[in-house]
């Protein structure tokens, strides 16, 4: 299916893009105008773009239905400061309530039942219930157009961060298992980050991986090993060699049972290697795959 964006209206473009480009972190932005009116609103067009200087960008786009400006955008143009309150699962329904388009004089902190707490460096209040708050100064607002749905990029520098003790791990850093962040998908859909859906991916650092193209042909063209499996195997720094000291009873059983049928043996070895790779036992998987060389 090919989607030609020149044939879509604003809302159709947004629906396709928001469903495809996800999950997106949520900028729960508190701002203030020159009269002292506080505003609190969520935006999922948001991310981190630099660590030095520490820059985040979010976009309170022009409203798609009538091309008017959102109160958050009006506020940062008047008072170029913002607090970004990170959204976790325990506050997601209140956050959604705050997204209602209340009149400008209405305080979303009150409507959504959040507690204001003073920031240390900027004028907008922080959401006390948020586990992480970022105090920011707005460096620039860059308009991407004057038409309905056009993004208005708020480029902000993080001045300081507040982190709840409850999400600090024993190493003194944020414990991702305790944070339970929420992210935006398409339509009315969200997702929650929790231990059951978290996993680690080892990144190449100073040494380069050998790459999938350097894997032996029988491994590279396996009908059993997936792209993720091959990615793990190709992320080693040197092509492994058979380790004579490697002991594995299941490996021995496969070799003995399928000794008269090398094709079936290869399939079984690949199945076993896939199981090992699924549990991130890359070295053991390599030894299983290399066992055919000694048969």
C-alpha cells in the first residue's frame, strides 16, 4: 500500500504519521503568560536532540481544524520558559484530561487534579506528581508554516532536572525498571514501559562488529535464524573459532542423533542456536553453529 501525502487532508496525514512513527515520548509542558496564567498541556511531537548543550524540542502545532494557536505556544512566545514533566503510567489519565482545550483563563493543574510545585529557575510551575521534571529556557520558536497543522518547534535548553528518589537505582542513576514511562501511539493508543517489555541491545563501541556479510554462508542464509539472530552474530568483533573446551550435552545429543543426516543436523543446530541467541548467549550460540565444522 502506497500513501501519497499530496492527496491527503491535514487530519489524514496526521493519522497515518502518528500511527507509523511511534512510540513517541510525551512532553507534558507547563507554561505561563505575562499575566501569570498557568497552562499545562501534553505534546507527543517531542524528543531530545542534544546533550551538550542539553536541547529538547517539542511542537505545539497549529490546530488542524481552525488553524489557531495553542495556549502553550502563545505562552512561550510571551514568557520563554517551560517545565517539561515526564509522564508515567500513574498520571496518564490526568494528563489526558489536561489535553482538553479549556479556555485560556482555566488552570489545567486544577482541572486535571495535579499539584503545583515551584520551579527553582523558571516561572512555570512543576507537576509534583511527575517523577522527572525538566526546567528549560526557550531558545527559539521555529515555525514550519502558517497553515493548519504546521509544526511550531519550541527549541529549549534544559537548565536543571528534578528526579524523584523512588526512581533512582543503587548506582545513583535513573532505574528504567522503576520509571514506567508512557508513550504515545496512533489514535487513542498509548503504551507503558515496564520490565516485561524491556530488553537490552549490546551496542558496538570502540570495536566494530564483523557484520552479517562476514558470517559463514550456511549461517547467513539460514531459514531458521532471523534477522535479529544474525545481527547478534554479526556484532562480534572477530569471527569466532571452535573452542575445544566447550561442553554442552544437548549439542552432543544433536550430533549423535543426526550423525547420518547432516542436513537435519544443521537445522537442529540452528534451532538450538536460535534459543541461545534469544537468551543473549551469543558465545554459546557461535559454538553450536561452528560444531558442524568438527563433524
